[in-house]
C-alpha cells in the first residue's frame, strides 16, 4: 500500500489550544494498522475546562484532574516515542489542523524538540472531492460546506462515530474511511462486517 501516514485524533477540554488541554490521544499507523497508540492524561494546571467538550468526550472533571493520572507532558512524550517508529509521520484525520494545533501547543508548553509537519491529509477534503466526482453536491449550510465526519463515515459504508467520542475509536474510523475512499477496500478487521459501497471500488 503506497500511502503512509498516521491517523490522529485528540480529545480536549475545549477548542482553544492556548487555554484548553488535551485529555486523550489516539492514533493509527496506516501502513501497519495494528500499530496503534492510545493514552489518557491529566490536564495541565490552570487549563480551562468546558463542560460542553466533556459532554462530547465523556470524561468527568474529576477524571482529567486526578493527581495520580499520567500528565499531559508524559502522554505527549509517549506519543512522540511511538511516532519515531513510523517511516512517514504526516498527520491525517477529519480535521487534523485541530489535533495538530493542540499537539504543537503542548510541545511548546513543555519545550519538546519535535517538529510537526506543515502539511496534513484532510479526510473532509477527500470526501468532498469524491462526492463531486460522482456528481453529488455535498451538504452546505450558511454558504459553507457542512459535510461532517458522520456523513463521510456513512458515505463509505460505516456507522456514525459512537458517543461519547473516544480518541482511538475516532482515529480508527478515520483511517478506515481513508482506506475506503482512496483504495476502495477495508483496512481494519473490526470494520470487515461493514461492506464497502460499490461506488468506492
């Protein structure tokens, strides 16, 4: 398989890297999909916690501030060590700029010497282009694209992402969607039961 990257998904306490914190990191190596990463961590001290964000990822404030839980610094170090074994470390996902921005803020916060690549692989754009190729108009709202992850997952023959969101589950489902859109075939064994639509083959 020619494409090499890793699918990444982070769960956070909000949408602003400079004031919110990562609470979990999930990733899947596309060239070796059995090679997966998942860690949960304690938020950095003083980070803002948005209850709306916690309602999405299912964590409680007690869980993400537990003193004995792995720190964000430790979790990011483990993630870096995991990526070092991957030949090409391009970020990919539904909205990888979001994940990238949180990781870059964490790297800066802990003065870690690790460079996140400038370019990313964006599942939304790939799905949007495939819709257009088939003569379909992707959903829009307020004059902007409204094609979301669940719509793409259904388009490629998968169920919607379960709630609450889980970083590794998100990374797996995104990796599977990439495989179906690009190669027209299944990637991960847990998704074999979901048939790949003929229009992707």
